[in-house]
C-alpha cells in the first residue's frame, strides 16, 4: 500500500539546511492500522504531507498502491489523491455554510459523480458513522465529536484505499476521543488501511503497529 524508500525532505532556513525527513523508509501493507508518533518538529507533518500527496520529497521513491508517484505532475497527484486517499484532520476542515450531508457529498461532486449515486454513497457514509439523523445540520449545530464523524464520513465516501488521520482526537475530550478511535478500529476491521499521525502515546498504542519519528528519522516501536 505505502512504500517509502530513502525519503529526504530538506528546508533551507537562511544558511542552514533543516532535514524534515532524513532518509526515511516505511512500508505499510494493505489493511494495516499503523500509528506514526512523534513530538512537534519531529517531521511527522512532513511525512503525512508526502504520504498524502500534499507535498513531494527532494529525494527517494514513493509508491502508493503500487503507483510510483514521485515524478507525477500536480494535476496527476490531485487525481490520485482524490481517488485513493481519505483525509481526517484535527480541525475537521468542514465548510461552515454546508450541512453535514453537503460536506460529505463535496468530494463526489468534484469527481463528477451522478446525483443518484452521490446520494446513495453519502447516506451510507453517514450511516457508518452514526450521523444519519444529523445529516441536515450545519457544523455549528454539531458537537466536536459529531463534526469529526462528518469528517470521517467525508473521507470514507470516495471509497479510498487509504485513510490518513492527522491528530483526529487532538481537539476532543477523552470520552469523544475514545468514540472516534472506536470508529477507526471498526473501519480497520472492515478492511480499510489506516495511518494515524499523533503525538499522544496513549492514542498511538491503540494501533497494532507504531512507528516513531524524531529528527526526520523513523524507527519501529516494539509494543
């Protein structure tokens, strides 16, 4: 599913070079649930952006679902991103003026999907996260946990190969965090590949496999 080989990402800050990723290698098989844990400044955001095709590496190779993407154009990356990756963000990234239903539907509109098929997919995605009854509510009318459920439904609706969750419990209380992690575990049991980016050891330990990142270098965590 994910095959990163010797990935390097360097930022030039004045006369100094900062290695956000330093010859990082990572292999994640289909249907795995992997957490990537590290403190602020460790390189985990850069790693997430590269895995999610939001940024490209300066050196190394990356294959996503068998596709070598390091030489893809921005347009090609956008197409693969839309087809293969579902994003779940810490801040939900919902559009305030759109209802839960409309937020979930948006990626399908970008795909040019027919209205009837869109409706069927959105209804199923909201049902999977237990939000059918709140489909016509705006984000401001939903709790933080409900907003994150909408974000998960939006990630699921395109039937992606990979769910990429960036600090999905970071803005939630402990009870709601447990609910969101429960949904991610259920999605994993249903066959989804899940990569969870976090700084929280307790959250990271809930994944069957954990990888630690520090100073742009990756090491496996023995659980």
